[in-house]
């Protein structure tokens, strides 16, 4: 692990906990180092106890509940909370690594993919691998809606294009939430201005 990566990890740990878990030390022949605080050492003990209890729970549930291994991954998906309006779970199909960033291709369905650009450090910290599962989280305000009809083809520079049918419009004072239903039943929610809703064509967007 590089020095920058280690330092970023230390900062993330302290920020997430709300108090210092790791303190840095400067100077010395080796260029300084880091030391766990008393809170961090206690946290490690508690974490190991919770981990062991969790493993015992999973073992007991697997023995008592039929097909527990098939349903537990779905329960974990449903338990995830995020402020992002659009949440897509899929399988990592490809990872193209560059000098700084990586392009991750997430397969939602056999013919539906979402491409995301993230840093190489994020690929490592998230443990992304081809064949593994991952979430794509997209805020409704980040969705771009384009209207097309039979006479013209819409050309966009955006990498991810999903076609669906408008199934709900919830107007607000300034903006409206537009919900598109994709083939297969998945939905995409977008926040657009009321003027855009009024001037857009009806039907498929």
C-alpha cells in the first residue's frame, strides 16, 4: 500500500468514527508511522465479537431455514439504504483499468449494462472483481431524459442509455419527478423542470 493510500485510509477511518482511531507520528528514520488509539483497540475487540456472533447466527439460520443460502443475499440487498433514488444491482462484467481511473461495466440483465468510471483506489477498496456483485447508485437529479419519436433518432454523448415508458409524473412547485419503467419491470426516476415536462413528447422517452 502506498503512503498516500495508507494516509487516506487513516483519514477515512477517523472521519467515519467521529473520533480519532489512528494517530500519526512524524519524524524518525522510517519517516514516522501510525498508532491505534484506545478506542480503536476496543473497537477491534467488539468487531471480532460481533463477527463471531454473526457467523453463529448464519450457521443456525442456515440449519433451521430451508433455502436460507438462496434468500440471504436478497435480504442483504433489501437492507441497503442510500439516498440515491435509483439503485441497480448487477454483476461486474468487465473492468478496464487506466492510469488513474477504471471503467467498470455492470451487467444488470443479459442485454442491459451500466458503465461507471471510478478511481483505481475505489476498485481496490470496494473489492470489485469480474463476476462479483455490485451496486450502481444514481441520483434522480443526475438522470438526463431524452424524448424520441418514430421520425427522428435521438443522439446523445452520454454513455448509459436506457429506454423505457413514462409511467408516473409527480409535479412539484418547480421540478417534477418522472418515473420510467424499463423492459423487465425496473424503474428509473428523474428530476426535471416542469417546463421540460410540458414541452416533452408523451409516451416513450
